[in-house]
C-alpha cells in the first residue's frame, strides 16, 4: 500500500512568485519567529524588523539568495545578544545578493554579522556595539564578510570589537565607506583581499585605525589593489586589548593606517591626527613563515598627499624615546621597515628602519630619515571597489 | 483460514523525494513502530566506529534506500546514496524508563540535492514534529551536567553539512563503518572500510589515530577546504598529512578571543598551550569549538586530543 496523503508545507515550486514582505515584531518568541522567517523566505523577499529590542539567545542565520533584512534604523531596531548561549556569531549569512540594512546588534558573544561565501552583499546603516566598551572578551569582528566577491559596507557604525570592527577577509571587489569605527583594536581591516576601496570613513579611538594585511597559510592570499583615501583617522590611542594570540595583538597603540605585505596600495587624501606611534606604517609580515605561495613584502605601496597633524609623538616602539630624540622630538609621519617597495609623493617626511631581511626582528634596524622615490606612474585604480549593482540597491 | 501475517508498510517515498517539508516524522514511515524505532523495509541501522560527540546523547542512526537500490562505496569516503535515500538520526538521553527521545534529524536525498530537516519529539514520545527554527531543551547529560541542549535550526544543519555550496551527509564514510556491517547488509566489504578506530576500544589504537579519528569526525566537516571553516586554513581531515594544515605551529587567523592567550593551534608537547584543545575545553560561545551541537565539554575526546599533542616531539 502506498500512502499518498501526508501533511506537508509545499514550498519548493518552480513557478516564479512575487516577492513578499515578512514583518517581525519584538517580544515573546522573537528568536523562533525571526529565524523561521529567515529560513522560509524566498529569493527577493524582504524581512522587516519593527522597531524595538529583540532578546535573542542563539545566533541567527540566512541562507536564501536575494533576501533583504531591513530594520527601523540602527537606533530603532536592536537585536540584543547579551544573553546569547550558542553559535559563533549573531547573524551568519551564507547566500548571495543579500542586503542587510537599518538595524543594530548589541553584545554578540562571538562575531557580529559574518557573511561567508556570500557574494554581492550590502551592509547599509548597520550598528554593532559591545556596550561595555573595549574589553578582551568582546567578540572578534563586528562586520565580517569573508570569501566573498562584491562587498559594499556603507554607513555602518562599529564599536568595541576585540579584533577588527569592520573586517573584510579573503574577498574581492570591496567598498567600505561612510562608516564609523570607534574603540576597536583595529577599526577597519582589509585582509588577504583584492580590489578594495576604503573611503570617507572615520576611524577613531581604535588601537590602529585602518589596516591592510596579507597573511600566510590561508586559502586566499596575495592581497592588493587597495585604495585608502579621504578617511579621517584621528586619535587612535586605545591600548591594545586583543587576546595575545591574534595577529592584531601586535598592532601598536597609535597606529593610523598600516600596510603589512600586500601589493599596490594607495594611501592618499586622508587626514591623520593623534596617532602617536605612526600615522602611516608600511612593513613586511613580521613572523617567520613556510608557505611558499606567500610574499611577505609590501610591494608598490604609494603614500600620496595626505594631511598630517603631527607624527609619532609617543611611539610604542622599542627604543622609542631614543628614536624620538634622534628625530627632534617626534617621529616623522610615515614609517617604513625598509623591506619591499614604497613610493612617496611630494615632501611627506618619513623614516625607515632599514631592515634587510624579513622575519628577523628589529635587531638589525638602522633607523634613518626616509628618502623614498616618487611613484613611477599613476596608480591604476581600475576594477577597484564594489560592483555598481550593489550601489543601486541602497536607493531601494 | 489463517490470516496472512501483516505486511510492514513501505516507506513513504513521496515524503522523502517529493517537494515540501513533511510536518511529522511519522509521515515518512521509516519505522513500523516509531517509538520503538522498529525499522521498516529498506531501512538499515548503522553505527560509526568513531562517532560525533553530541553532549553525550545516545544516537540511533539509520539509512534508507529505495526499493531495489543500495548505497555504493567509492573509495574510503562517503557512501554514495541514490536519489530517494534518507539518513535518519535520533538523539536520546536517559536510561531505561527515564529514556527520552529528544530530536530526530533527517537528511533527504532529493533530485535537487540533499535536504536537512530537524524534528522535535513530543512530550508523549509518540511522534516528532518539524522544528525548522530549532529549539532549546533543558536536560541532564549522562555525566550529570545540566545543560541547555540545542536542537539546530534548518540553516544550522547546513553549517556542518555544507560542502562547496551543497548539503552532503557527514557520518557514513566507508572508513568509519565496520567491515561486519557491510558484510551483513550488502554481502561484501569495500576497500578502505573500517579504518578509524572503534571509539570504545581506542586505547588499542595509537594516540595519533584516536585523536585524528576524533578530529576527522568532530571537526573536519567544517575545518576542510570548501566547508564552513575553510577560511581558517585549518584542515583536520583524516587524510590530511601536512602538519601546518593540521594546525601544528599554525597561527590562528580569525579566532578572535577564541585563541585566549595562546599563539598556535597546536604546540607539540604542550596541550595546554594549544588553541585547538583550549577551544575544545570551553563552553563559552565565541570561544567554544565546535560552535554548534555542543553545550558540554567532551571529556573523552579532549583527553584523546590532549594525549596526542602531549606525545608529539617538541619542536616537531
């Protein structure tokens, strides 16, 4: 006998359906109601989160392409993870063409919003806050797109991350702009990524403002084609509160814009003030490594015209006091370790450690004023930044 | 005239292969008697040599393949299942009269790929209902620890079962299934079967084999290329033999505060100095590994990993 009657929710349908809006209110059962909406949404649907505070105990996840999650503003809709009991992040996105906008997330136990392998994602006016301020037990990353092509982060605000506020890793075609990163270890970090544009952001009270890193032993390496321009990088003077195992635990308090390894990075038209170790730092990867695919040197890094208010007036560097004295009271604004290739436009003063070997520490350092050549050609900015299609989504 | 014996009802193939999400576990007809898990035709019980730890839950595992088909072994990895197959896993806690079925997870092999669905057992223990958003249940583990047990939501199923964008089974790998099981059900034992040590007898295996089997089964569905934790660069599969990929003297990438005060995933000879063990020993979300399906530390598993790391030559 074949049973033919059974109850089922018929969902899988080949016929195109009209996009729907699913409205969620805070209150009893919000966890299940919101998660169910995220699961049952169809491509093109919008999930609207009414204003209010949502008490959530578990991480949320979205795995449907083309969904928009929209709140009533980053101060109106708050997903509160203070009592989170499980999962590694507040919200995990694993589908493409997702738009997240106009809501806040507070005190996730791990990362805030992680999107992995989620191409063409937009983060717009999202706030992620660890409300107790800098603390080593805060989550690592607030906004965390990784292994994705097409990332637009616009108008977000991140505070208190124990690693990076906005962290884009192993991705391509990225724009991070109009955002505020405050009191994180790293304000904004672009890691092992290509074609990234970082502009019109405010990075303040972090340990380091904006970092562009390339690290070994990762599936995606060879970071480069990065532009960091028109950012306000001020008063990044919070003592490093990262757990010691993290790569950013080595970032010195008072670092403005830092490039480690990478190829073809342009730093121009930024305003840098109150970054007491180094307003701009360009160095090779500092650890020994075995990965043969990896190039540890910064290559083709260009420091264009930037506005500096002072240099390294309180450097967290070995022999800092002596160095300061040698340079007349403060270190010049651009610091280079002497490895790889650096170009500097105009008369921006700098200094170099004159290292000759990567991964050997500072023992052989012979600090001296920097005389870097001017760029040989105009920086090639083609293909840098998020695809225009992501931009168009902001208007909706 | 004597009545012929009642024929067991066949599995409802439409529920397995058709569209939609059946609401009740009983809709599938995998069991003649659901509560007793008395299997119907085409449903085979199986066990794994080294199982996945799930807060000490007792696990009842079954394979269903449609009439006239059977799973195919191709190498030592996952068995291949024809479309229309299902994997069924029930989680239970408590002994004897106290035993309660908590949840049953099904993996359905449909024409467009595998679908993972969680079912939550009712109070009366008569059936289990689809719980697409998951649930939390207070219970006590066999070690007497009171925990908030997490039934995963449908998306969380995919976090572990996702590989290269598809949902795939994890458990029934040829190397982790016994030769006896193959012989009993299919009449022959495929090459590569029965390699992982039987967990209950792990003291007869080398420290490395016991730990590597544990990591393969408990961690490598995420920590491998193409899976959820691929970006970490850590690859804990049984077949991986590059020490750096296995975490030996490998620096963490995106561990955040999960790394604690430590610098490397595995420091040979120094289990306490190894991030891998540190995270396995934690229950704090944001630190704890695995991120899902664990509310209590696995004493046996962490001990096996500790023994392996402790026995590694320093400076290896």
